[in-house]
C-alpha cells in the first residue's frame, strides 16, 4: 500500500485531523528517547477518538503488512501509532 493510500485509509477510520502524513509534521515521531536510531514514519495517528477505532487501525496496518509502533504517554492509553518507515 503506498503512502497516499495509507493516509487516506487511516483518515477514513479516525478522521482528517487525527492523521499526520506531511514529513514536516512527522519529524517529532522519528524516534523515541533513543535518538541514535531514527526513522521517519509513513503516518502518525494522534489521540482523540482513536481509542474507539484503534482495532480498525491495527487491522488495516497488520492486514497490509505495515509495521507499526504504538506509543503512550504513561497513562496506560495509546497516544499515537506510527505506521512504519516512509516508502522510498
């Protein structure tokens, strides 16, 4: 699945304002506390009403063979879900 399609599919699930796909918006999500290994994600799904739709997001990514990393802010809930590295 190409980057444009991934973004469209994610937006269809969680809504436009909860999906980042512009490279300038994705920079803060290219690494966690370990800044040695950086990889720009293809997309980021932000919090909001995402928890209600999280299973659909995970099914889309897993079904498309797209690796993802759920991240949380220490409160036990997923804050964002980065969808694999950018396609070359």
